[in-house]
């Protein structure tokens, strides 16, 4: 009997982080407040991503804004922007995650939750950020 593929806990944590970042933005609260409002505390990786994006948001947004040619942060779909923030955070602050994994995970997330063109856009911005954020 063939076994079913097991869900990737890290991919799931990124998805949960995206939900929380989206929730925070839509409710006008901070990402940390969104974390604290959860009935059950999210897993450690989800918390690391959400808290990391919140802590480094100004720097991440500045880096994204510089590389998102022809787009302002205000014009970006909320999902795309938050996926970019997660990817930029991982590029900058999580050297244990390979660059290819960061880009692949971000593209998969945005393809699942955003527009048809979002995958190329997110991939292009994050690929441009690699030189800025990875040492």
C-alpha cells in the first residue's frame, strides 16, 4: 500500500504565518497581536516568521520597495506583499533555509492564494533581493 505524502510542516507554518499577517492587516492590528489573539498558540516556526516579519517590517518593506520596479507597496495585493515579506525575512534572517527553498515556497504560496501573475512577480522581486539580503 502506497503511503500518502506527508504535509511539510515548514510549508504549513509559512501558510499559517501568511494567514496571520493577512488577518492583522485586515483588522488593523499588529502581527504580534494577531498571534496573541489565537485560541491555540501557533507552532514555533509560525511564531518565528510572524514575529520576525513584524520586527523587521520597515527594513523588509524598504528592500521590497526598492526592488519592486514599477510597483509601490500600497499598490500590491495584500497577499503578494505579505508573501514577499515572509520571503524577504527568510532571506535576511534565516540562513539555514536555502535560497531556492525560500523562492519556491513563496511562489507556491502566492500561486495558491493570489492572482495568476503573482508567481512571476514574487519570484522576480525575491530573486532580486537575494543579493541584498543574503550574505
